[in-house]
């Protein structure tokens, strides 16, 4: 099994298969417009511009599940990303990425690359305290924990890495090159 067996809704609401991206390196990231990590759109766009001609695709999947930080319509999300960050990579329709009914793609991604804890950063304690205040068991499963969790998929469709929100997009470069 690989990511190519999954699909997602595009910004216009049509289904798009990940099979369309076969042979490319993918970064799949859940996003939000009103999050402290939202400036990572700049870093994601920089990676995309640098590596897209070598086969990198970045796919953003907006989600309103974390602190309701993506409240807008799909059209508003698209406009925000383009106007504020010059995003040229695909931004899909809003979807659920965790909980009882996550997008099947995200269920697969988290099964392949489980949660191994937040890396040390100045934001680790803040985010840990925030999510455990929501639910004391929040950090005990493999589901996405917050906005801007990034998954790297190799050219064969294997999920090879997971990067938590506090990891800046530039830190994915070595993994993308590999």
C-alpha cells in the first residue's frame, strides 16, 4: 500500500487522486490561516520554488480542528494563502485530519509515521501544555497534534518522515533531497 491509493478534495471540491503525483517527492501538511505557525507558508513556498522542477510537490490541507484557526471558506483560505504568502503549491479543500473521522489519507500518514513526541524548541512546552489541557491523553496516540504537521513521501509513495509543527520547513530540506 502507498499514498497513491488515497485522494483528497481539491479547492473546487472535486476528488484528486494522489496517483497523479506518482514519482514525485511529496510534502503533505495540514495548515491553518490563524495559527502561530502560519508564517511557515513562507518556508514551504521557498522549498517548493527551489525543488519543484526536480519533482517536489507540496500539498496543503487546511483544517479547522485545532483552536478553530481555519474558520474561513475554501475560497477565503485560497485567497489568504495567495495574497499573504504568495503560495503557488496546491492548497486543497478544508478537511478533518484527526479525530473519529479524519481524511483517510491522514489516517494512513499517521499509521505510517506515528507521533514520536515534540522536538525540543522554545514552543515545545507551550504546545504540550496547551494540548494536554484539552485532553490529558492527547499525546498518547499517533494522530496529528496541531497545525503544520508535515509528512514527507518518497517517489515510490512511502511515507518516510513526519515533522511536528515547530520544525521549520527549511529543516525538511535534507530529507527532501534524500
